[in-house]
C-alpha cells in the first residue's frame, strides 16, 4: 500500500560504513519505503578496512535495493579516519538541505568505534534545526537504552536479506560461530521483547517532535 506522495515523509539515514544502516535501522527503512515514503542514505566511508572499497560500495548498492533507497550520498572519507571538524558538519548540512528530511537516523554516539562516535557528534551539530533526530545501535554500541521502537516483524526477513547483501562482512563479528545475521535477529528479538512485540528496532532520540 503506497501513501499519497503529498503525505509522504523523507527519511535520511547516516552511517559511517556500508552495513551500519542495514544493521541498525534497516527494518524501519524497509517498512517505511513499502508505505511509499522516501529513503535516502549518507555513508561517510567505503569501509575499505573490511574489504576493497569497490566491493563494499557494490554490496551497499545491492543492500540499498532491499531498503528502497532513492539516493546514496557518499562521503569519501577514509575508513577509521572520520574526523570531527567543520568541513564534515557542513557536508552533512548540505545533504540535509538537499533532502529536507522529516526524520534523521544515525549511529549512536556512545560506541567503541571512533568513526561512529565522530559521525554522531558531527550530525548533532549539523542537524540542530531538524525536528526528529534519532540514534540507532550497532554491534559496537555501548550504553544504549532505547525509548522509541519500531515493530519490524513484517519485514525482518527483508532486513536479513539486506544485511546479507554485504557478503564480505557476514562472518566478521569477531565471535566464533556467530554471523552478522545472528546479530540482526537477536537484536530484533531483544528490542521486540522490550517493546512487547516479536521483532523491533530501538532508537534513542536526540529530539522527537510529537504533533497531535
């Protein structure tokens, strides 16, 4: 069922690396895209520490098809070297100006990976005039206590397909016998239990505007 475009919302999801977005908020994006809403991504690096840049970008393009993405904005920063500076803030601001999103979703700022930390902090400055900004979690996120949830049970299989499109990364959890698909499924189950549904994604709001 598609929503009337006049009532469609625009969602901009930001990630430091290919697969961050699929793992953290892929189900939410798929669910909204299926309703006719507009999905955009900004990804700061090609994740070349995990596999060659051309491989990671190809995998991201494949994953984006599952998410219903209209456009990917690439940052072209070096993996592990995302800065905290005015230039990056301005680049995020330019994308925000172009997309004019109703919602922005981004890596959580409390994370053991410096690229995730720096993206979150830069985004907080770049989106200071955006009403709805929410943080999502990933495998390296710490101290994440979500208060906003999206029921993704109807799209959990598609979320798994989206994360599995990142073929070069599926086994790179640093935990023997567990794949990235296992993380996606267990996280969805856990957040679903918290939200009193079967499968969910959780978010920590920087700002959440409720208009009744």
